[in-house]
């Protein structure tokens, strides 16, 4: 348990964290440059102010069967590639369950994302990401929202939002949504 910013801060590679509880005043678990090929499983990550799990500028990390809660975002992936999140829950009390920014070729599968604003946000420069067999709930806007993000895929998933089940905004081209359900609450 982190009394300052981090439950755990990882800047090294090929580590395994399992059956653990990570809580920080800002971040539960933060993977920084150098933190590659790590695995977190069967664990809880809580960031009181910001993110439960944050991966910035790293590659090929795995989170499975875990719970991520953030005062802002459940899981935040920026400038990272090859992240795999599976069989997990991401809760964003202030913004999004999952927020991907400028990050390519990441995968989320068999997971639940809930955000006070959006369930999952795929933002500028995030390409070739995949979400499958998952649920995205946006309590304030959209289940899934993309902006300036190309060649992403969503399959066999459920998206529910107050205003839109899924919103593909300006500059979001060549994306594919298949075998999925999208529901808006406002008629």
C-alpha cells in the first residue's frame, strides 16, 4: 500500500505479481519505461485519485483476472504496445473504465469496463487495438468512444451509453465492430 503516489512502480522487466493488493494515493500500479514483459494476475489495483493501472511507454505486459479501480480511470494505456488485459474489471469513477491514448496493438478480452463518463475511450493515435468478448458501460456518455483512432476492432461485445452505445468521432477511420450490441439510453 503506497502512502504517497504508487501502490507499485515498475521500471524493470519480466516480473510477476500475483494475488496482491496495490493501492496508492494516485496510482495503484504504474508501469514506466523499462517495465516490459511483466505479468499481473489475480490482483487488485486502486488509485485513489487517478488510475488503478497505468502503462506508459512500455511493451508486452499482461494483466489477467484482476480488478482495477481509479478515481479517474480504471486502466490507462499510453504510448504502449502489446498490452493484454483479460478476464478483468476496470472501473473509472471519474472518467473511463479503459482509456487508450497514442497506443497501438493492445488487446482487451473477456473484461468489464465501467466509466462515469465512458466505458472505453480509444483516443488520438491509438491504432490496431482489439476489444473482444467484453462489456463497456458509459454512465455519462458512450459505452465506447473513439477519436482520431484507426484500424481498431471490437467483436462480440456489449456497449451501453447514456447518449450512444458506440461513438466513432472525427478521424476514426477503418475501424471494425462486429457481432456486437450497441445501446443508447436516451430516445
